[in-house]
């Protein structure tokens, strides 16, 4: 049976050690010409354009200035992040990720892809940094630049899967894997399964309270992680 395994990026596959957040903050300030602090701003489960819109609006950017400022923020963020990435410290791939991706890629009918709030170029930068971008089918993936509303991405993922793999693909063949409440909740409208992993910034108890189809502390146990994603018993 065909399974499309849709992974979040930050807090699920990798941690960038604050480098992406810092680059985003610099980009916001330059794009807006305003002093924009990130204290108290949550990036968890949000798309890059959504984060930019909320912070720019909060600091008085509106009207005809807003959309160009969002676009300029994303452009500058990618530039700054790409420049900073080779020197970043503290960035790391999360436990068990590489072994899990290798195991998924070896299973017939399984298509690892992404469903993330990152814009595509940002996701590629992060995954290329750790040499894991090649595990993912970017044609089946969905990004923050596809839609600023994360909750509309699963429907887009389903349409892309049907176009690429055949019209009989159903929502139940999608599984969304991530570390935030939005990863657990966003796919329910299309009948997707969810696997929550407590490697990000959302408390394990919060994730479990939302009743994901499966819950994992992390991906260290490749066999258990594979079974959770494929809906198998260990």
C-alpha cells in the first residue's frame, strides 16, 4: 500500500541551534526599517510567511507596505541564513533521523516527503546542511510558500500525491510527522494519520492530549518509529 510520509523540519528532523531564527530577525528589521525584537515570538508550527506577517503587523507595517515587506523578509532571511549556515554552532540532526529515513526509503510504496512551514528554499538549506535532502520527494512536499496557512497544506499534499501517484490515493494514506500541535491537528480535515514526536518545543503531555495516532519520544528506536509511521505493530 502506498504511504506518503510527510515530515515537519524544525524540531522533528533537525535543530538549527537558533541560526534560522537569528537570520529571520535580521531580515525582519532590514525589510521593515523598524526595530523588531523576537522576544516571546513563537515560530512553532507556523509558516515563514505567517511569522513575517504577524511580526511586521505587530510593529506597525500595514497597508500597501505589508506584502512587499513580507516578500523582502523572506528574501533576506534566505540570504542571511545561507551565509551564516557554514559557521553556525549547535545545529544538529535529531536522534535516529538518518537511520529512520534510510529505513523508510528502503520500503516499497513509501514516499518520504515534507509538510513544513519553511519556505522550500529554507527547507533545502537546512536538510542539505546535514546531507539528508535527497531522502525526500520534493514534488510531493508542501511548504510555507505554497500557502501561509499550514492547515491548507494537507489538502494540497493530497492533490499532489494523486497527480503524481494516481487518483485513488486517499487522505488515510498520508501520515504527518511532527513535533507541534499543528502537525497533529492539520491533517485531520483530509483523514491523514499523525505521528507526534517530542523532540521540539511542545511538551510531550500536550502532544499526547491531542490524541495523535502514534506518539514517540524521539526516533532513536528505528523499528518502533518505522512501525508508528506505517501503522504497523512492533
